[in-house]
């Protein structure tokens, strides 16, 4: 199992929208799970940070093989989650691109989903 940590800068005052996204995902896990299975990775954990300069989310994503993930989202069979997620990205992500922090080692070797 491979893991990556993504650091995403958010626009100011995005916490409520983040909470709504996570709440939707928890209540409707079958939709993001279906999309992530197609893409070949899944979100393991999401963290939030706010400091004087900005707000950030950190997403730990995992995959059996990141070199084999879906890159062309035109092939994705979308679920109702896609609209919710794209709305969150449009409203909350800062204009700069996210950082893909270098992975060193992943201790959790199983792919599991839970509520």
C-alpha cells in the first residue's frame, strides 16, 4: 500500500463547507467510495489547519499503486458525490495548486472504509 499526503490551501472561512462535505461523505459513503475505487485510490484521512496566514486541509490518500491511477476523469462514471465535491473545490480551494508531499513510508497496509 502506498500513501501520499496532499496539502490544499483553502479560501478564508471555508470550514463550514468542509464540514458539510465530510458530513455528506459520511452519510453517503457509497458514492465517494465508488468513484475512488474507479480512480484507484481512496481518502484515508482528512485534517484541517488554520493559522494567521491561511486555512489548509491535508488529505492522506492511499493506493495499491499510484502509477496506475485514473488520470482522465472523462472515463469516470460519476455519482451524486461529484457535484458536491466540485462545488466544494470551486468555492473553497485557493487558486494555487495543492502540494503533493513526499511519502516516506505507510504503516497501514490494508484498504478499508468505515463510517
